[in-house]
């Protein structure tokens, strides 16, 4: 090889090295950021849905977590189509207790800034529900048609307010944790007295009359969650069994408490930290637990909830999130906000889960789990509500502001 040819190779090699370095500098320092699109890894098909062959049985393994990676420069869609979706912020500040209004399309909520309740439409039009102010409200529970609220205050005061009649009722200060009956005429709560032996579940009319004791609580008040079923049979769940007593290492039994002291069959669950919500007709219970099969991530399950079928047809949905991030759109369709990433033990330590959420649609009739999309402005999502025509999904973001995204 002559000297001239060697010099040519050296020059070409140097030029190639300069090009490689220049490209590297561009990629690291100058290329704009990509939009991260969560790729669903729920068991099933590559289109983001599970197969229609039914839900996995309670004994099935291979629990998977929605999430994943991948990039795209596709612009955000106006209507959710499986990717980034435009979202509209409806309030500029933190709000509390948002829920669907009686008309099934607007939202009502409490504004801590002035202590009043408001109604807002999907286009942001706001009106007061009442001129009455309730400064410093701490816990707010609505009845099913958003016409009455039970409010707990930091000083222990409790009131029930009927917006139609503007009637206000004061409840005993030692009562807490309220929930309304399906017709809104009664509510259940815990009577927490200094004497543990006198602590109990109580039911009263919304005007404070006709109070009756349902069940003694003793030292187990913190292990009982009030939850009045739409079919009017169950009023609370008790997580008072000893983990592992039913067989499996992390198996637990949850007891349903009836309003007439019925002895319902317990719910055997595969894990700890049970939380539950009812289907609109009260026939099924959606719940999450954190157990060994999910590496102690929260895992959604569905089970029958009628008095005669309580605990039957238990099935894992293969979705790692909490029911507080879910909402029933119908008796067979659920929408859930699912963290894009979920560390092991996240179900035992929710504070360690800081990932933004994506929205999934779960069809309980077919077992299909489909990625709906995720807000263009990524955030953690809570307080999901779906309009009755399934056109709008409302939620609060990580700052407690009300947002909306279109589903159709």
C-alpha cells in the first residue's frame, strides 16, 4: 500500500469520525423530545386488548401490568384513539369531591376556595348549586343523584345538606365515614365513642331521625369500610380475618355486613389492602388487593356480590391499579386509570407510585382490556367519572384540578 493511499484512508476515517461525533452531539443536545406512548402489556393481542375467551381464573399466573415503552411523534387526538389525547382543564384550582350530576353529563364539586358547591359542563360553563357556604369542609360524600351531601369538618362537626330543600341536618360529632342508601333517604356511618365496646355501625334517616345500630365495631372500626350496595343488601365490608387463615399464605377473607345482620358468605381474596366498588346494579364487586401473585402490586379482581352468589365467579382482570382509579360506565364496562409503571410492593406503599396514568377500558362480559388513551398533559388521575352517554371522561389531575377528555 503506497503512502498516498494510506493518507487517503486516514483522511476518510477522520471525516467519518467527525460525522459520527456530530450526529451524537445532535441527538443528545438538539433533537426535540419525543412523546412517550405507553404500550399495553395486558395479556392478549397486540392491539392492546385481551382476547375474548374470558377472564383469567383466580388461580391463573402470569399477572401482567399495563405500561411499557415506545415513542411516536403522532399529534394528540381530539377523541381518544389509543394514544395521546387532548385534555381540557375545567378548573384552575384544586377542587374536592367531584361527581356526576343528576343529568348524567355535567359534574358537581366542592370549591375549597369559597366553601361552595358548583356544577360545571364539559365546555367549562359554571354555576352555583347553592349560595350556602360550608367553609373548611374536609370529607364530602354525595348520594347517588348528587342532590344531598354528608359533610365532615375538621372540628368533628357533621352535617347533611339537601340542595333541593336547602334543609340542613346536624349529626352527632362522634359519627364518621358516611355513605348513602341507594334511594338517598338514609345513610350509614360509624359511631366512634370513647368506650370501644359502644362503637358501632349506625343507620339513620338523612334528617337524623330513626337511628338504629346495625353492628358492633369494638376495636375493629378501622378494619370496616362502609359501602352501601346498590341492591340494598350490603352496607359495609369487614377486613377482620387473619391473613392466611383461609389456606394460602396471603389469602384473606372479607366479610360483607348486611343491613339486617345477615350472615353472608365471605369473600376469599388473594392478598392484602382490600378496596372495593359496586357495579351499578349491585350484582358484582370490583376490588383490588396486593398479594404474592402480583408481586404486591395492586391487582383488580371481579366477583359476584348478590346475597345468594356472594364470592362466586372470582376472576383476576390482570390490571395493576386501585379501584379508587376506576369507574363503572355500565354494569359490564369499567374505565380505569392505570400507572404506566408500577414497582413491586406498590400496592403496600402507594406513595412510591409516581408514574403518570393511562386509561383502559375493561369489558367484563368478554374479558377484553383495551388501552383508550392518555392525557396529552401527562398526570396521575383520580376521581374518574364517565358521562352516561360515554362521550366524556372527567378526572382530577395530580394538582386536584378537574379535567375532561373525549371518549367519542
